[in-house]
C-alpha cells in the first residue's frame, strides 16, 4: 500500500513514517500545494493530511481533491479540537479525523480500517438493469426515479453496484462501511437490506433485486443487466485488489524508533519552550511584537500535538492551556502572564523526565480507571478524551446506546457518564438507564443532560445515579464529578450483616451488594444473631421486621441498648406499608427502611449512603 503523509512538523512526520514504513510505502509532503500535485499524479491508497500546513491548508486540499472526483481515503490530523474544525473537515470530504496528540496504535487501527474499505472512484454512471448510480452526484435511481436512501443504505447499494458479481457477507459490509467506534451488529445489515428492498419495491421494482446467498451474504441478482447496459461507464482510479489481512506492528520497534527520534528532536522542543519564555518576558516589559506573538501561537500549537505523541501526554495538556491564553489580543493581563509562566515551568519539569513509551502507555492505560462516556457531542467528547490521560483516566467513547451496550457486555467500566439526550428523548435515555441498573447495579452512573427539570432529577436519583450534571457543564466540572464518584467507590469498604427468614431475599441481598466490594454475611436464624454480630463486627445491619422467634424491631432495640454497637447503622426490610409500623421501626432506633419487593438501585443507594456517612464520621472523629 502507498500512503501520502502531509505534515509540516518533522517530529510528527518522521515518527508516523517510522511506524508505517515496515508494511507500507510512505511519501511525505510538507505543504498543501505539493500534496495536491502528488495526489493528482500518483495512485495512493491513503492520504494522511494535517490541517495546519503551509501554502494551502489541509481542508482546502481535501475539498479540491473531492471536487475533482477523487475518492482517495483521507484521514485528517490536527491539534484543533473544536467541533467547527471537525465539521469543516468532514464536510470537505474527509473519511476520518484524529485530534493530536494521539496514541499511535489507534492511528494505525484507523489507517487499517480505511485501507480495508478500499474505495473505487467512479466519475460517471454505473447501471445494472434499471438501477443507476451517479458517481458525481452520489445518487441512485431506479427506472429514472430517485431513491431516497439513508447514508448507510446508499453505501450498501453503492458497494453492490460497484461489484455486481461479488457476494458480500454482512461482516464484509461492516468492514467496508462503518468506522471502528460505530460498528453495528450483523443484524443491523439485515435491517438495512430490508429497507432498501422496500424502497426499490416502492419505486416499481417487480422482483427482489438483492439476492440473499444463504450462508454467504448478498449480491445483485444476476440476469438483470444486459451486456449493453451493465457497467456502462466506470472509471476506476486503480486496479482492484482482493482485501488482505491487515499486518500487525511491533510496539517494541515503534518505541525504539520513538526514543531515537526523541533524542534527535529533544533540543528543538527545548528551543520551542525557550521561545515561549521570550513571550512571557516581552509581555511583562510591554515589548511583545506581533511577529513574536504569531510565532509563539504556531509553536505552542505544534507542541500540543507533538508532545503527547512523543510520550508526554501531560505536556500536551499544558501546551493546550497555554494556547488558550495566547488569544489574538497582544495585551496579556498580568494574571495571564503569570499563569503562562507557571505552565511553562511545569512543561520543563515534565520534559525533564524520560518519555512514556507506547508499551508503557498502553499498559498504564489498561490499569487506569475506565469510564464509559455515552454522548454524541463530538466537541465535548474530544475535549474530555484529550485531557483524560493527564487526569489518570481511561475514557471509552460511545455515540449511541447500542454501541454502549456492546462495550458494556465486553468490558465493564468503573463508571458511566450518560447523556440522556443521546437517545430519542429523555424517556428513552431513562428507560435504558433502568435496564442498566438491573444488569449492572454495581456500576455508578453520572447523568448529563441539556434539560434541567425536577422530575428528571428525581427519576435519575430513583435509578441510582451518583450525579446529575446540566449542560453546558465545563470539562472541569465533569472530571470533578467523575473523580468524586470514583473516589467514593474506591474508598468504600465494609461488611454488611443481613438477617431474614427468607433465603431468596438473603441471596438477592448478597448478589446485589457483593459486586460493590462489600462483604455480606447472611443469617437465616435470628436465634444466632448476637453470636454472628459480635464475631463479624459488621458496619451495617439489614433487618427483616417479621421473623419467627425474634422480630427485627426487637433485634434493633438490643443493638441500640449496647454501648459498643449503639451507633451501628440499621436498615429495616419490610413488606408493610402501614404508617404505624414504620413509626415503630424508627422509634426502635432504625436509620432507614426499604420496602419489599426490593428494588436493587434503591437498596444500593441507601446502603452506600449509610456506609459513606459512617466512614465520614469515623474519619472526622
């Protein structure tokens, strides 16, 4: 495979070239004009395109290539993380987009995905029977009537039209048409095929044009196209090749190349930080020139991308913070100058340490707390992702509930950040949260929403949500809420003693509470209550009210009358709804009660609330 890399930062381009050159032919251009000339003359398989390049910017290069009918897969690279930049890039025709700094394994995975899709350029019309594909307008007609297809329906039918003799399995269609983070289930392909067939039938097709080859996949039905009409004017840019398995890469070899290049570029990184010091000095004396200010903005922008790639993720975070203060206005406030100076010093300290290798980064990433973020707000998720490693978090992103469920089934996170509006309205989001609490009651959930209505807060609390954040919440507020939730969970330990004459209830209590790290001791016979209490020394008691021999209220009174156990939190379990019974429970010294049948989120919330409160009192005392 031949790849054109367009990057004006030699530290980045050399590192990417080293990682790719083992299995691919890589050619490098440093400006947009050269990139256009090479892309028009050479048959590349992929274009890696930085946005902020000289001569002609990357988005303009992408747009010009697409206007010329070029369907070369394009992956944009940039240190810009604003939503408008991403939208502009994708609207210009890019196939994918990565924000610097990036992990090299992820970049290589995205490259493999684009190469697997292997597009064929058609600048004219493809026909198969009464089906007609216009490659310039990206429209498909049947019998002259335009088919109103969704993007994925269009992609499937286009794939079949461009390869009319080929059978495509559902997994092959997924590899061709879906990005890594949005991979659907194979049943989704069947749904798309069904929808296409219905639209073809509505357009007048008298027979099924898409043939199901059972056990193999789908293809266009043979015999529909005459030799005169079939594939009349197809203009491929290159000879099609069968898909090959993507080669792997060696982390050790890539790390060795990175460390070697780091030694080569280390002095240039230090020189770039020295330039930022000049900006601070010139700002303090009132001599900051427009030229120095512009050079500093370009320099710090490159540092945002390159430091993280070279194993300094916190350095990229610091550089991005400096970049936010170097606004177009030359006159910096005294507080801003001081803040930039502090960040520059932190940068120097960061770079005095050896760089983090990719192997250690991936190992460290696997050891970091995993947080599943379910949100389709691209700008927010990219900003969270950019700062996650610096805050010792591993964020896993899902843009819809279906993708989130697949991730949950494969690898359970330590916490979930859920935007309720990612679904079809708040009610759908709350419905999914209800299912989540039944499946994984031990995973704390933080709810994020644009709507601030009281009944939403109540519903979230009832479902066991640990926090309720209203958009637009800042990145700092979100990370603080995540940190508090993880801290509370990691610091929460304890033992729970549950007393009930129903073994089914005792099993449920143990199954629900044990995944939270709590040690649960169950007791079916209240006659042994005192012996078990003194031997296990629990941090909380769960007592059924009605039991043979001794009832729960009597056991509570015994505990409250003993100086050693007088402050032990006690929660009653009861099927009674009468007010006088509840009054008796509190009068006996109960702290709370849970009605039967037990709702798992309510049980977890009430138990954790009491244990957290006891922990705080013990620490304070």
